């Protein structure tokens, strides 16, 4: 299962679930303190009821929103991590995500 990230500006970033979970953990290791996501909203009020007890998670793809502030802080932490990454493949992935995250809030689809 993949994770599709979509910014309000129309930018998209796609990665595997394992890569996404790795990015989240790496960002935490380098100082990111998650603020929690905002639950999705839908035109159907009954569907919105499914999210009334939202806990702010990042590890599912339920169209939740990562805020501008959270996205910027995640990017900043990952920039610090990038200096310590030896793997070229991981560096390319992180650099791509950092560039995406600097664009602002995004949904996790």
C-alpha cells in the first residue's frame, strides 16, 4: 500500500508506507514534535461522524491534513537528518520529501 501526499498547491509526493513510517520516525529522532493531523472533512455529514474522535495520527491514509507549521517543522528536522544519511537512495528520497514538505500543508491520501 502506498501513501499519496497532496499539498494545497497541487504538489504530490508518493512513497511506500514503509518509507513514510521511516520518514516520520527519522523526523522525530531529529527533533520534530508532531502536532497531530486534522481530520478530513467530507460533504456527507454522516461520513464526518466517523472522525469525531480523531486522534491526529499520521500512519494511515485517511485524507487527514498535516498543517503548514507541522510540515515546516518536519522538513527542518529532516534537513538535519539529511546531513547524517550515508545512503544515496535514502538521501534522494529525503531531499524530495523535504522539498515537498516546504510547500506547506498536505493531506495523507
